[in-house]
């Protein structure tokens, strides 16, 4: 599973650099990074809470990678690695406003305090996300979002980041 995840990550990085190289000099895409706070129903006792780091590239439609770590009340921690594809509803060349995002990747579960590799168990996660990006000074942004999918059923979060 680790080899597959590393292979997918390598392909993602190559695709980001390929897209960046093919961009027109006058129409450069948006590269951004954002740490955030997440809550998702990964726990049997309610919501699991944690932090995330998301990076992405594009304008109008974006590709990206999200890493999230959740701690729950039932002593099982979750590490979620999601590849994402985002579409802004406002148009082709925008980087703010409402968006829909498709996410998928491995989720690894382990008992609190244990190392994640090898994991106690894991599964594939997939879902849809709806959010809104509020941009300030054409560089900084805040993104509240809600998501639904498998195995977490429902999740909410907010992130704040910067565009480069």
C-alpha cells in the first residue's frame, strides 16, 4: 500500500510540474498552500478532530494533495492522504468563490501512540466537498468547507492559506 501511495504521489508531482510548464506565461495558474482545522466522523463515538495541510495548483480547475490527521475519542487515530480535483463554479480562470472538489486516497487507522507504518488497518476514502474561498489582498484566503464521502460520511473544516 505504501508503494502505491508513493507512486501516486510521484505521478501527482510530475503532473503538477507538467501543467506548470505548459501554462502560457501571461496566464499563469494559481499555486497555493493552506493549513487547516478539520472534523470528520472517523470515530465511533462522534467526530474526530485534527489538522490538515493542503497544496494545490491551477485556475478555474485545480489539482492538489491534502494530508489530514484526526484524533478521536475511541483511541484510534486516522491519517488521511487525499488527491483532489477542484472546479470553481464562477468560471474557468478564477481562483475564488464557490467550488466543488472531488477527493480520494488512502486512510490509515492506528491506535493512539503507535507508529502509522505498518498500520493497524486502512481503507480507501473518497468523497465530494463543497466550499467557498474568500480572498483578501489578492494573496491570502480563508476556505470553509463541508464534505461527504466514504468512510467518514460527513466532515467540516476551515483552512487559511496563501497564493504564490
